[in-house]
C-alpha cells in the first residue's frame, strides 16, 4: 500500500533530456555525414510513383485490386505534421477512435466503417496485440484496408484493418534529423540514419524524443521516447534477411475531458457534453498517470528462386503494456445538476505478449491462357494478456475507510470526500487528494492460440478481365481466467472458421477499372483478449463467431502515374450479431447493417499542385437487437454519417510550398440507444515549407487554425474527449 504523490508528467523538468536527445541526434547524423560526404540533393518533379501495399497478399497492384485500400505515405504524414497514428489516420474518412474506461482500455482503439477495430492493427502484416498508443517515427507508410477482411488478416476485421509498414535498411547512406519546437511546450527530435556496411549488409536506426502539453488542456501532457534499429543481410541478393527491434515508451497525464449533460429526471446522461471552459480538467494530478510501452523483435528471411518464386518466413515476439489510473468525470451519481461531479478512478495495468510465425510463398505462373499471380501461407500465433488493475481508496472526514457514495453537493463535500468530488465549473486538479493505491487481487489472464492457412490468386483472362480469389481457414482457441463477484472463473471459446474474398475486375483501358467484389469476416467471442471492446464473458463464451459479409462496387482510375481517383459503393451486414436474451445470455440472432459510399482523389493535379482528399458516407443501422433490447433503427455508436478530409499543397516557387487541410466529422452518438452524442465539427490546418539549402528545410504547421472546440471520442456514458486547440510548430529537416 502506498500514498500517491504523482505529478503531471508533461510538466516534469525533462526539457534537458529532450535537449540531450536532440544533441545526440545531431552528433550522430553529423558523424555519418563526415564519414560519407554530403547527402545528394533530392528533387521531385513531374509524375510521382503510385503507392503500393507492402503485403504480398495483394496479388495485383492496388489500382487493380477489387477492394478499398488507402496508403498514407510518409510524405503526407510529414506535410500534415502528424506525429501519432491517431493524427495520421485523421486523413482517412470512415475511421474514428473509441473512448476507453477501465475494461475498455484507453489507447489506439479505432473503428473502421462503424465496426470496432482496436485489435485489427498489424505491423508488417503480423497482428500488433495489446492496447497502446503508437508513434509514426519508425513507419514508412500506413495501409488502411476497408471492408470485412478476415481472409487477409484473420479473426475480426469486420470493418477493415490497418497495417503499419516499418522503415527498413536501404543500400544508400543517409542521415536525416527532424527537429521541432512549438506552442504548448512542444519539443520533438527524431533521427533517421541509414548506413551500408557492405554491398549486401545495411543498418538503419530511428530515434525519437518528444515532450509536449496538449493544446487547450493546460494540465495534460506527456513524454515519449523511441528507438528502432534494423539490420538487413543479403541486400541485392536472392536470400534476404532482416532483424528489427522496436522500443517505444510513453509517460502521460490521461484525460477523459468533459461529462455529458443529464436528462430532465436526472437519472441518466443525455444530450451533448456540458458547456464549460475547455481547459477544465477534472483529474487529480496527484493520482492520475498513464504509462505505455512496446517491445517488438522481428526476424524475417526470404529467398527468391530462379523463376521469381519467393519463399519467406517471419518470426516475431512482442510485449506491450498499458498502465494507468485516470479520472472519469462521473455524472452518474446525480451531482451534475448541483454543479459537482464525482472523480471516479478507472484503472488498468495490462501486459500483452505475442509470439507469431508466418510462412508464405508468392509468385507468378501460367496455365494455358490464364496468368496467375498467387500467394499462399501458414500463420501461427500465441497471444497472452494479464491485467492487474488497481484498487483506489479514499479516506475522508466523518466516514473513514468507506467508499464515498453520497452527494457531492452536500455542505463541505469536496474537502470531506478527500477531494473525490469537485466543482464542474471550477475544478482544481492540484487538490490534495488523500488515498491509497494498491494492486488488485482480481487478476485476469487470457491466452489465445490461432492457426491459419490461406491462399490468394489473381487470374488474368486477358487485358480486360481479371478475377481475384482468396480463402482462409482459422483455428481459434481462447481461455480466460478471471473473477466474477470475487469468485474465480474460467471461460473458454474454441472455434474454427472459413472466410473468403472474390472480386471481378473489368479494365476497359490501361488507365483504370471497374470492380465488383464480396468478402467475409469472422469475429469470435473474446476477439480482443480482454484488452478491448470484444472480450470473453459468461454470456458469450459458447457462441460461434459473428459473421460479416460485404458487397462492393467500385471504380479505380489512374491518370498516368501521378493521379488516382477511387469510388466505392458498399453494403456490409452482420446477420448473426450477438444479442441479449432472457437471463442475460447472448444468442446469434441480431442483425446489423452498414451501407455507404466513398470517393477519393490522390496525387498530382499538376507538377506543382498535390491533392489528397476523400469523402465517406456511412448509413449504419441496428436492424434487430433481439427480444430484450429496444434499439432497432438506431445508428451505430461513434459512426459519423458524413466525414470528409482534404489535404492540398502548392509549390509557389522552387523554395516555397504552401499547404492546407480541412476535416469534417458529422455528429456521432456515444451509445447504442443514441441518447448521448457529440456535435459535428470542421477543423482547418495550414502549412508552409521553405527550402533553405540543399540540406536544410523548414516547415511551419498550424493545427486547428480557427481554434475550434470539438470532441473526438464519445464514450457510451459519462464523458466525451476533447480535440486539441490551436497550436503552432516549427520544424527543421536537416540532411547530413
């Protein structure tokens, strides 16, 4: 047992550490430059190569793949000033992020096309398990695949998946330092250094140090550190090996932001968040914290045979942790109408591990007049999660040792409650909270084993017609050891399932195609290993997987290598959704539906004018939620009907580029009943880039130009999370 004495990490005196990291980055890069001479000037003019996926499961170029796939390039990430996965995915409409609370952890918990996808994030094609927050310092690009995709990625993926393609060693020598400073105590230093040890051996190192406060949230901030070395052996030979290590740590003040208003009877949250100063922080700086970490080790070997057949194997071990105590601004005790809230502590201390091995073979062949581009493989995975939450107790005058449950509006209740109560109008995050934090004995352990085989083939009949086929079989077994009402409980779900994808492509010209496709996904109970929104419970352990099926009609049209236009009209249905029945159990009798369309334009309008823009319309609906619930006809939570993203830049002169962006996200409901929501919003950003010399580029980014107050994550009750206020960052990219 201990008494908390935590301070806001974002305000610790760690600027010296950041300065040291900046100095180390500059010194390392300078040393490489002295050894190998100045870096060659890179000039980009005319047509730019079209982005492709790094996965060999796509057996045709993306322009000819009958599926919605968006690639966020490193150039776009840099231009928009994105530093996290959440920032980068803001450029892709149809993606939102869920709020967390205790059992549903805070982190990169995303939704795609209305379906939860927190467990559907991958690194170089292998699942990246565990709740966490992710930076982009070691990423080459981000690949977003939309629509049910269990054929590509295994269990889950009802709305799609996200693959993070990491930076790999290259043949050339270079060193690039990215240094940034800005408002709200922002400081960031990143180094990307590549060195060819020989013609076939390369080494690449990425380093990161970042400190910041969150704009518009004066008490919220963080400190992030990362290192990612990578070795390549056999470059430019038939046998190629990569050895990668990734380490990333965060130390933040968590923030659940603003509570919802209450209904007229003061019995439940209703409507939008309360209108208060956006800087109001209801947490306790003496108690709240969030620390995350990720350690990932990957070994990959690939051999290309004489006729172009490639055999590859990748093995990975990963360990992530998410450790926090956060204040939920609890409106559930009826205090809000009297001007007070209860500072309800939510906690998690989870460690997730992943051991995975995947073997694949890919190549080209001909059978008669048919041309085949194929890939097949076997994937094995063992995942585990252990959560040891905290027991947070408070001692207060007149009722020592008893959990506080009376009205916060009673005379003197704020101090008497040990400052577990506070004013909704004028909270004090520096209140002298008195309490204890101990590890709970109600530990939850989950282990999941998966085995899978898959195959893909693109059959080209002639220059106009092609057929894309894929199938996958998964064997899934998950066991959860935990507690129910302080009684030990063992739950298990075991299932095996097939999924498929099929798409017919018509290419009237070499510029583009029209496609019609269908595909499925399977979401077994316990899909998120107790570390997300689809956990195993007594009510669902005996169920077969939910099945999603989509139909998509799309057009992908390219204009040379410089510009691509994509459109897609789709329908995704879950005909056996889990629904509650009498007695609290669940049965696969529900029906859920999402219909929509997307349109996007990516590339160079002219040699000087670049554009990345897209729009998504999602009509989500609960068709049938069983005999107990009464939410038929309601929209999915956290699923905007309309969303839009634009980023454009124009080269005013060879040394000056101006850019800007706009994001629109429609109103979103926080719960299935659609009784709480966050309003729609527009956000505008601006950028100016200046070429100072062959080696130095400066960039200014202004985020949220109009200082819009908006919400980004609606929880199902209690609260909604705010987006960042206006900020400005000046960054320098230095090539050594």
